[in-house]
C-alpha cells in the first residue's frame, strides 16, 4: 500500500463521469467532457449599489452584453421571425429532434418561439457576458469612491436559479445554503426582497459571505440581511411556513472542480462516504426548503452537477415525501422558457426530465448548472 501509486482525485472523478455521464448524455458527453477540462467562462454581475455607468460603457466597448436583458429581446425577434407562432407550451421534456449535438445552430432550433405569457426574469439583475466563442477574461473589479466593487465575477449560469426564483416586491426570501455568497448578492440586486435570510452551516464559508456583503453592499442594506450558520436540514422546524421564496443551492459533487482541482476534492478516497451520502443530504435540504415555505410559496433547487441522482431523482423523492409524510402537494413549474430566453448564452440539455440543465460547451463554457422550481400548493 505504501508503494502503490496514488490515483489523484481528479482522475477518479473523470473516470466516474466517463462511466456515468456517457450513458446519460450519449453523443453530447465528449464535447461536455472537453469543456469541463478547459477554462471556465465567467460573467460579471453588476453591482447596482455601486457607481456603474462608466463600467457598463467599458464592458460594452469590449463587446460584452447583459444576457438577462438581451434574452427576452432576442426571443421576441425569433418569435416574430417564426411568424408569431405560439411558444412555450411544450413541457421541458417535449423537445423534438433526434441525434442532437450541442452546436450553436442546433441550440437555436431547440426553441425558436417567443416565451410563454407570464415567463419573466428580474430586470434589475444585470450580468455581462462575452459572446459565444469569445474567451476574453474580465479584469478584476475596482471599488468606486464609496469602496464598493462594481461587479462580481461568477459562472453566469449560477444566476439562472435566482432568476427562476422570480422574487417579487416584499417577498420574504431564504437562501438556505448561501455561502460563498454570489447568489445572495444576486438576490439583493433585485432590490425587492422584503426580508432576506442567508444561511450556511459552515462558519468559515459564512465569513466569506460576510466579506462579499461588506465589499458590495452598503452598510444600511447589509444590516437588513439576516446571516446565520444553522444546520439547514432543521430549518423546517426552526421557521416552518415562513418564506415566500426559498433558494436551495445544495452541496454537490461540483463536477467542474472535481475534474480540475485535487485540493478539497470530494472524490478523494477519504471523502468516499461523504460523496455517497450527498443525495440524502440534498434531499434533506430540499425538504427543509419546502417546509420553510408558506402555502403558495416557491422553492428553487439547484446543483452544479450533471448527475441525475443529485438532480431529478432528489426532486422526485422530495415530492413523494412531501405528499406522503407531510400531506403537502407540490407542483413542478415548467422552466422550458429559460431555454428560449437564454439559448444564445448557454447550452441547455434538451432531454432533462425535470427542470433545466446547462451543459458546459467549448463555445459557451458555463455550468454545469441544474435548477428546478417547485411550488407548494
């Protein structure tokens, strides 16, 4: 044992993914695999609390654009070009076509029609990305005269769960697994949260959340955010039926990190049991999020993994448990309009059974990001 070569966790992860994801993604896996092993693409989440007029001009001169506002405009043009055909009525599992590959041309054909009525995204969130195939890097953000940084660099796909949550004015919002804080910051950018609670069980990660709030949010605003470090699995007992919107962005295999970084890699042999228990932890966290919502409230569940065991299967099991053990009926919302709105920015997996899944692609190397929206009836 002492002389046997040690297999690095990144290689173990890649072997695991080759075995499982090749069956799931079929012909798409080689391109997704290549993208996972290449440099990740980022977006610049504009900080509405800072002075950003000159920043937007600089970014636009570099050919970056706000994908959040661009999406609906482009979708309307595509809808008009298609002769005003009605769109968005086929569920997220009813996409026609065979033998798909994740090329840009095919992504366009997956959703040519305008989004359904009522399909909205928060116009207050602005995130600049470079066009498909453009691998330009954003330079580090600079603080304004008040010391607030102008933008936060993140995987732009990680904003999709926040947009899917669709926070409305005066909503009570819970970010159940908030650290390191990118999604919490995005929730604050909506400017409409009536109350925002940000929780993470890790004290060290919560410190990172505090630092982000300090760097990006004025004191009078960040003092309204309630930051806690509870075990989120118990939140349903702590504050059940309290929130209008709950974001459950759970710990997962973090697929891109797992194939790129040996440090803190969940595929390390010492973490085998922890990795195997992830779906159970994810289920417990999603159930806590469901129990924390008011009747009529909504939960968005998200991971940065391609794994159906961590994605659709967790959602399906949570719906079963909610009905059987708590007499709570859950409606799974159709998010297929996200493919229509943002097909120019992201590559979506057309065969995701529940929710939506962003696939890494060399021309749009965001994700993976899975997100699914549940409404408590």
